C-alpha cells in the first residue's frame, strides 16, 4: 500500500492508540517540551472521530492533577500489525502497523500479510488473511500477553550489560598484557574479558575491557599508571567535549556504572545471557570473568534448571509474543519477556526428578555448543541454529549447511532441544500439548495460541499468589528481603563529582561522609546498602524543590528513579524533594502515569526505572 492511499483511507500508522498518545504527549512531558493544551488535540486526532482518548487537565488550574475526569472504554476494531509502506514518488519503503479504534467495547478485525508481490508502478500487491475477535494492545487476538503482570519472583536479577561510552575502554589481549595484565597485582580485577552480541552469535573478537569502577582517577594513576595513560589518551579527549557534565567529570569510568548488575552478579561463578536483538533466541552461561556488553541481557542465575527453562520452546514462544522487533529480528525486552514470565514449580508438576532432568539437559546443551565451536573456530551459533531451523522445517540443506551440520553436530543439538522441550512441558503439567509441530503452520499457530493462553493464566495465578504473600523466588538468597545479606560489592561512593574538586588529571577523594552527588546515586544512599537489592529508604544527601507544573513534576520523579540503582518506595522518592502543602498527594498519580507509559515499573510498594 502506498503512503497516499493510506492517507486517504485515514489509517493510523503506529502500533496502537496508546502508543500514539504516549509518544506525542507523555514523552514530551518527560523531555520538558510538553504543552498541556496538546493533550486533547493529540488524543482526538490519534484515532479519528471514533477514537476515545485520555484527557489531561487544563494547565491553568491552581492544583493540577494527572487523574483523568473519566476513562471511557475504547476498542481496536481494525489492525494490520506488519504491512509494507511504499511511496514511489519519494522512494520510501518501510514497514508499518495500522490500527483503527472505536469508543465502547467491540471485537475487531486482525489482518495478517500472507504474501507480497512488487508491481510495475512501484507499489506492492498484498495478500491478507483475516481473523476476528478481541484485539489486544499488542495487536493480537487470543492470549492477552500484553496484560501480563510483572512478578516479584523474577524481579531484580535481569539487567542489560555494561554501557562503556567509549571504544577506548576495549583492548586486545596483547594490549592488555602491555598494560600489565598478568604482571601487576590487582589489575586482573580491572581488565576483564568482554563479550557483545556478535561475539556470541558470530565470530568472537576475543577482546577485553578496562573497568575502573570503584577507583578514583588518582588511585588509577597511582596503582595502574599504564592503564591511566591509556584511558587518558583514548577516552578522556572524547569525554572532554561531551555535553553531559557527569561524563566529563568521571571520564575514566564507563558511561553507565551498572551498580544493580554488579550487585546481582557478585559472588556468582557464572550467569545466563542472551543477545538482546537476534534472529534466534539462545541462552547460555558466561563465566564470572566475562563482562557482558550493553546489547546483552544478563540474568543473574547460575542454576542449569533456569537455563533449561529459558532455553525451552515454552519461554522462546513467550518472548516472541511479549518482546518487540527491530526490523525482522526479535528483541528480548527484559521487563516484558523475563519479569512477567511464570516459571514452573511444584504446584505445576516440577518434581525433584524433573528438576535434575532439565538441569542435566541444559548443561549438556550449553557444553555441546561450546565444545563444537571450540573445535571449529568458524562455526557460529547463528549458523548452527539456521541449520536447526531447516531441519525442523524439513528443508533441504545446501553444501554450506551440510558443513555446519557436521561441524556443529546439529542433529544432536536438535535432540537436546526436543528432549528439553518435553521435560519443561512436563514440569508445567502441559505434556498434552505435545511436541512443537514445526512443519505445519496452522498446527504450530494453534499450539502457540494454546501455550500462550496457559502462560497468561499462570502469570495471573502467580501475581495473585504474590499479592497474598506467596512469592516463588528464583534466587531467594538475593531477592528475598527477609534473607540476611552479605556485604554488597564496593560502590563508587568515594568519588566526589563536584566541579570544584575535579582536575585535569583526576578528582580528589573525600571521606565517606561526603554529601555530594556522585556516579548516578547519592552518597548517603550508597553507604546505606545493607539491603540494596530491594527498596532504598535512606535520606538523600540533598533535596530539590518540588516543581510547580505537572510536566516538570513528571520529569523530576522520572529523573530520581533513573539515577537510583535500586527500587524506591514512596517515602524514599518524596525524600528527594522539598515543598509546602499537600504536594505528596500527587506522587501516586505521577508514578501510575510513569508505569503506564513504560518509563517506570512497580514492584509491590516500590518503583524502579525501566
């Protein structure tokens, strides 16, 4: 379909009405460019005259509130989730979603592209199939995966990897040796192996990364002068011209310090990772000596049981429905793919014998892939799983495929996955679903729908259990607030990021009583980390004035949560502000708004930045 036709038909070229409203109103509020009078206009235009919209109050009211006067039901009545968009005149060729909404409660029509044929006039002839039913926010009919609730049992143990903020931190092994690795005592804690997505799915670069977390610049210069000179020459010049004042000041440190990830991984000999954006959803173990890149999702679990469940078709199917996509590649969004996923337990049929069975198969799966790749350096995970996909679909293998099949022993890989899927289905009590019918599209779709309905139902049950006090922690020693905690890993709390103390060579250190703001968290908060894996309640080192306008209030609360590595309860959030009157009464509505637009996630009585 061409752009001019879509305009004539009045289709909405966005994923949903909710997304249109969120993107153009709430995001603007968070960025400080919001005009309250835009709210009604955007909400009304988003879906045409039939579309209902969320109304924000007039900005001139003396006591602004985010609470809408009323919420009228609205339904999606038409949707195409993935459609070609071409414009021969302007050369545009992208993929779009189209939706239409109507006030009230209605079923809708979901159209799915089955085939696309380019035409001589530059347009594309599309063949569509149609299904009818209740259309959910994720443009699906059937299981309402988009409504799945985040679970406490999975909270706080999945994070994106380290965001360096400069290529100068990456070194080769020979360069690491020149910097003192293997010769200078203690340097091995600060020059670590490093893996990104391509290292895992493709050919590894075999690089290392400099990580100076926990050290001041003066300490680096004194203890590791070669490393200091390296980052001084290769990182600092870029940081000096960065608009972010904090990055200029702490130039020797990574862009994101990832204190939450460091705490979660502390003491684990290994952990689970998956590539955030990848054609094939593969989970594997990495040793604690390896730091994960920002494009990896790290899950702080060391048990083969969890690796097996995550590697099963049950979880992979959930991720495809709950995650997002980049172009045609699935994206693993930890908040929707992992934190909402209901794991099996004894109430579903997970027996001790099944636990050991799944654990054994997961260990064999992880070892098999790594063994074959070690024996054949050019063998990649993407290549192995491309061949596995062809085997499952009954497709013929090319000569290149056959080579990968032999090198990767992909038929063995297939049996491991098949046996793992069967064991995990049994752990859920769902063996009646049978093996995945890969070679029959209709049967596969029916199998997927049935599985997702059951997973959504189990998510609902788990959320109800947690509300009544029963939480099936995946890692109780770390997640459960009632479990005594070992002292946390060192924080970057000794750094004083005040301008007056910064020098060209580094920063002066201060005592632990420093009340200045440091690397993304308050010093007072960093020192009070007896229970850093759950809500922080320490009073911040300084308070800011409570903004007078609703947009600035939203932005300020979001900034507080973004700068804090641990969840905060309402009192802890309020402690960051000072004002007179009943300003705290607005916090619940502001937090609910941030949760609704996906900027903040709620976990019980606490809130954390997404």
